């Protein structure tokens, strides 16, 4: 199966993730992939998409995984919203891929999933990710204080969003 061809590449890509990612989390991600098996991971991802819970995509360039796009926490009517997540692996930084991935996620959420609102939560000191969100059209709505426990401390997250009306 084609998805299995990319198993080793996925595990290697986990090692090249954003440097802020805790080593313990990377090992946990690898262990999860190894325990479930890559095929089961793909199947679980497809099931979440079928249930309109989460849409996860690997991003490829020249047949190599360069990043990921995740649309999660999909909320049905009356909210019609989701949370946008994106990741570009370290060796592909600085090529504008993050902006392309985020814009594609916003576009997919509005056009294909017919949602009304896309949100992103970004650590306040993650300047590259904030820049990507800005380029994708997500505006600042506020700060969610001490939202995520990372690198041994609670960190604030910037709340950003875009709605269909913002595109008009």
C-alpha cells in the first residue's frame, strides 16, 4: 500500500519537527505510530474525517513529506467552526510552505467543509507561526492565558480567527 511507503519518512519527519517540541512528546508520537502501525493511523485519520471530527493531511513536495495540515475540533451547527493546525518540518522552513498550508486549510474549511469560522491558537512567542496565521488572514481576537503546558511551564496562546465575512 502506498501509505506504508511513507512510514519511515513520517518517523524521520517527527524528528525534524519544530525545535520547541519536547523530546518526550516526539518519542511519544513515534511510539504511537509504531504501536498502532502506520496503516492503522491512516485508517483512524480517515474515520475521523468521515465522522467530521478531524481532517489531517500530510503535505508532500517532490514525493517527500514536508509538513502537515490539521483541521480539528469541528463543531456542527450552530457554530460551523474548526481549529486550524499546521506544521512544516525544519528542513523545509523558509520556503513559504507554512503560509501555503495554512491558506489551503482555510480554503478547504470554507469551500469544502462549508464552515463559517476557522480558529488558531498559537503560543505568543511563536513568531513564525503568528506570521503564517497573519498571511492566511487570521486576525487576533485575544490572549488565552496559561493555556498550554510546554517546556516545563504554562504558556499563553494567541487566539486568531477568520470568518466567511472576512473574505468578502
